[in-house]
């Protein structure tokens, strides 16, 4: 009886494309991933996402020490590249590869004015 029930469950799981021996992510991780995907979809194009990231950094989100607008609000600086690419980029973009970020910055006409500091004449704090 138990064996036939186990075989029934195993075949049901297999039919769903799931393996009973493969550990599934816990509900918290699944929820976080779904939330991140929705957040990335809702934010729009690259400049909009970047602006949202920098606005969030200005608030109490705790990562202004990693990336922030400069005091005048006409440029931004990445203070800690390692933390930026591993922790912050995946929250706003679909990648954590710095080369992809550089490509997008170049594509949208941002200029690197100093190490880790980028400027665009129309990219201003408070004006999305």
C-alpha cells in the first residue's frame, strides 16, 4: 500500500517536471524572487531603474555608502563596486555583471568623469 502510494506521488511529481530528489527553494526565497522579478518589470527602462536605485540610496535604504548622487545631484558615484554588483544591481536590473552595466551606461550616453563617477546632462537628482 505505502509503496503504491509513493509510486503514485512520484509519478505525479514527475508529470509536473519536478524531481522528488531535487530540493525546491523554500517559500521565502520563492517569494523574494517573484517580488524582485515584479519589481524589475514595473521599473521601466534602464535610466528609470538607475534613477530609482539612486533615489532609494538617498533614503534610509542603507546603501548610500555604496552608490549615491553627488552633492550637486548632476552625477552619481559608485563607492563600493563589489557590493554594488553583488547586492544592489540584482535588485534593480536582471544582471549582476559590471560589464552589462557599463554597456548600458555607454548606450544611454553617460560619461565617466572620474573613477566610479558618471554624468549625463539630463540625469538629475529629483527629476526622473
